[in-house]
C-alpha cells in the first residue's frame, strides 16, 4: 500500500483548528495526537485525499473512518487515562486506536474485516506500536484481555451485546459509543458499570450520526 509523498502538516493543523477546537474539543492530548498522526495513512491510497474532510470517509462493506470531529469528541468523552486498559470495538483501520494510545492508554483494537485489518497492520508498527491488533467478531468483544477500564465502540450500536458489557470492568468501568436510534441518527453515550452484573447505564452526551457496526444491530441476546 503506497501513498504519495505529500506534506499533510497543513491539512492536519486546519483539521484541528477549524474542526476540532470550534466544536468543544479541548483535551490537549487529543489535539496533539490528531495534529501529529497522518490520518491519510489509515486509508486506502485512493481515499487519502478525503482524510481531512469534515465527514465520515466511506470504506468497503458499509464501514467508515469516522469524521474527525465526531471521533475526537468521543475520545474526549471517554477520557482515557494513562495506563488504563482499553478495548476498541470496530477498530477499522486503527486510527481511533492510535489516538487512544497517544493519550497513554494500553489499547486492544478489535476488528473483524480483514481488508481493514490489513491497513491497520501496515501502519500500526510506525504510528501506534503499543496497540495490540486482534481479529474476531465485534459482538464477541475480546475476552482474552478482559476486564477493561474502558470499552470504546468506534461506531454505532443499536443494542449492546452481553459479551461486550461483561468485559467492562465491574464497579466503575466505562463504555463509550454512539447509540443508533434510526438509520444513522444517534447519540454519543457514556456508560458506567456500577456493579458486578453486566447492566450498564448509558447517559447521552451529544448528537452524533454514524452507521451501526456489524453484529451490533438489534438482535436477540442483548443487554438492552
């Protein structure tokens, strides 16, 4: 996968200063990460020109690289702390996982689409060497690394699979994602697991439009 040698320092700075800062993104760790990480490298070369647009970048199979502002606000809502164990569900090409890792978190990035994992593996060593990329069904989470201080769903979910809820650390573990209510309409939510049961109370934070991830649509055997 070869990208043209283009200096994207200016587009990254404009993304931060014109998209993120005016939309309540103030965490210096997130701003620094997104000013530094070459977002275009987390895309197929044919889509690199769309990397800094204020919109989702559509990928194969109905997936997308989430719009910069939406991703930044979700990460800020999650507030990852240095050393926390984080599971990213629907990691795609690895950009969101790289941003979380740049905030100091220890990140396990779960993806089931092999074409997206191929891109993530090609760039992770250079831009997110601490991220552990794993392959498997998104709805199953990744039990091998559980429990997690934070589960970060990088996309939408209509309902939350029990398997994922169970992997949030009991008594204080957090979950962040976009709860999809109709089509792409949804709300970013922050949830906390208050006890030892897998039930997680979700609190809406802001409106956010993004498609639901595979396996996280409305099906039997879900928590809510």
